[in-house]
C-alpha cells in the first residue's frame, strides 16, 4: 500500500556483515559505531592512523560509506567488505541493521522497540548516536502506523481475522484519526481470498516486495547520516548527468552522457535547416501531430481534410476528406491504429489509420469540436467542445457515452499526461482545469491571467507547458500546482499559436510566433537559445502548430505549408540521398 520501491539493489535487503545485517549471531553494540572511524586495534597490526578528514573537499566518511553501499548494490560484496575493513568505516550500526532485519523478517515487536528508543536529529548527542536517529520532521506515530498496517495485512493474508481485528481496534485506531483510511482497512476483512486482498490493498503480500517497500518508506524517515538513502551513488551520478545536460546550450543528443568526460554538444548538430516543405493542403494548416512511434504525421486545417504522411519519406498515405468544415485538431490512439478528428462541423470522427476509412461519426455537438485525447486503455477517448453543457465527454469505440466529466463551458484544448494521471482542460478564457483521470475527480483550477492558446504535458507527466496570446509561455508544475518557469521573446496575438517541449530529453521549449519564426529556449533556465526562420516565410504566415519527435521539429502555418527542421548533418544527408534518387 506504500509507494513501490526500486528492488534492483540490496541496500535495504539483508545486508552483508560489513553492513551489519543479520548473521547467525547478532553483533555486539560495541562492534561498530555507525559509520564512525574505528579507534581500536586492527586485526593484523598496530592501530591505523586516522586518515585525512577530507577527500578533495568531500567528507571522507561520507564518500567511503556511499562507496561501500554502491559496491554492495553492484554485487561486489567482497570488495565492499575489504573497503570497510581497510577504511575502518561501517555502512551502518548494529541497531540500524537490527531494525532492517526486524522489518524484513516480520519481527514487528522488535521493530517497534527499536523505534521507541530513537532520538530526533536535533537532540543533544544525536550526531554521535549509534542507534536510530529520526530525520527532521519525521513522526514516530506515522512510522508505527506503517509497521502495524503491514502486520494487519499479513494477518489478513494468513486468514487470522481475530488477531487482525485486534490490531485494527487496539493498535491502528489509536494512532490514526483519518476515518476514511481506517474504514478502508476495516473493509479489507471482507475479502474472500488472498488475491482479492492484494488487489484491493494494492499490496503484493508478505512474500512479495511489500516488506522491502515498507523498509524503504521507513528509511526516508531516518537520518541519512545513520541509514543511507537507497542507491545513493546512482542518484548522485544521475544528478551530475542532469546538470551537464541542463548546462549544455546546444543539447541535441539523445544518448546518456558518459561519466568519463564533461558533456557538450556541437552547435552544428542543432536543428537549423529545413529538410522538407510540404504544400499539399489547399488552405491554412492548423495542426500537425506525430504518431506515438514517429512513423506517421497527421496534419489538418481549413481545407476540410486530414493528411496522413509516412515518416521519414513524407509520402501521403491517406487524405481523410469526409469533413464538412475545417479540422482543428487530431488525436492518435496509443497504438497508432486509429485517429480522431475534431471538426468545426460539430462532429468528431473516428478513423482507421491503415485503411483510411471512417469508422464512426460521433454525436453532433451544438458547437464545434475542439480537441480530443485518448484514454490509456486505448478503448475510449475524451472529446472537448465549445458547447456550454456537455463540453467534456468520454466515448467508447462504438460511439457510446461513457462519462460526462461536467467540465467547464467552452473548452478549447485538452491534454492527458502519459502516466494517465492528469487530464488538463483549457477554457476560452485564462484558466486551466486539472482533473485526476483515474478517479475522475476535479483537482484544481489555475488562473494564468491571459488567454491561453495551447497545452503540452512533459513525458515524465510532471510539467504542463502553456502558451498565451501575450507572447508569454509558462511551465506549470502539476504537482505543486504553480508555474515554475516562463519564456518570452515570441510574438503572440489573436491567433492560435502553439508551443511544445522537444529536443533530446525534452530540454527545450519551442514556440511559434506571429512573425513566422520558431523560438527556442532552454526548458530549465529559460535561456533564449535561437530564433529560426522557415524557408520562404513571409509576414503573412503565422505559425499555428509545432510538434517534435526524436530530433525532428515540424511546424505549420495559417497559410498553406508545413516545414520540417532537423539537424544540419541529417538534413544534408537526406538531400544527398534525394539527389541520388533523381539520377
């Protein structure tokens, strides 16, 4: 029921002797001092001189203990033991090891006894304490509740309902006043099987990973100086790589940076040249969207058709022409086998991508259909419209209504996070409305002070990019419910101009502009990276849609034309290949 833990390492597993894990005989309290340097004699000679406190301006003890943990994570247990013995530093104290073992072996009484003698990090002597030291802000009662909850679930799993009921009444209720949580736990007694219990509790049982998950959550409440966070070296190395990527002004490589040298990308590999200009639309082009696998591109606009292109040849696969008005938006199913088109004729249509045939004509709305997103199950989709009532409705593949979200009136655009958690709605004013897609509950609403023109959610599902008519784009943290970065320099106006996250690792924000240029910023720093003109752009062309995939950037205009940028090397190579085909 707690958050899943990464089970790839052994940090919170049964430790080896150098980490003071459980052995056939419990170590004595004097054996180690929780990572402090041994002062007693070594096994093979006189006392070792105490090494320098610093390792290139880093604390030697911290570096050594992290190294011991990393060697253990990688399976080099003998090497970890050698480092521990040679350095005189231990990964953790006997008390910490005993606590770890008690949790993993289900010795709940012992685990609580050890928890009872913890000290807080701010208490006198806590820095030299060989037992458990709580992290700042940690609550012993919350930790006790987690332990007793695990105990309760394991009793239910063993069908010992009388004992489980006693734990619920006498141990859990006294610690937790959240009646909804307690009611949920009490309801689990009615489960008829172990499988039902595990499913309802989102818990994998005593023999699964649940005890390791519990230990990981408890470890977060213990001072890291006493119990290292899991896979600490890996986390530090990831931070180093992320910092190097963030600091790379021309980052265009999708490969993970090496640790052997500092990371820097060649500015000449940054997308700067037009590879293709597609002019098969007879009117304004309003939207372009890559399929999820990047092998197709759909474009739509005022000429009442949607064109599906093959990528990278950009040959036309289908022209979907059964629309009675302009098509403002399209949405690919997650497996790219179907496409929903949103039309100003007040209909949404479901298409078979392989055949190009229209599968369903949905309910006729009162106002134009503006947007669509697919549900994660690939069996339904949510339509947004400019209707005042019924503006946010979920439909199945048979065009049957599944759920009316009771959304705000007059919706212009939708976005669904890749993890299926957030459904974000953009109205015709200044607001975004955020729903929990899984529970179908409304979460919150933000007023961004100026009319919005587009939405785009990051691949990690954490951030929402919003473009606005005032030439201002904002990056909103969906968890913190607030903007955390903004981007300026492009020209807004009364037209739909979109912005997108793109580039390797989504390191850039890309936005169109009323002057026909592409504007690119660093996502993290908002540093203005480059303004790129499209070939043949003139003042009468406004960029309306921007889409990225891999290292491709495609944008379209409110005049006929679609452009694609790629980096210079690939653009030149494609041009050479094309010239060869002509001969």
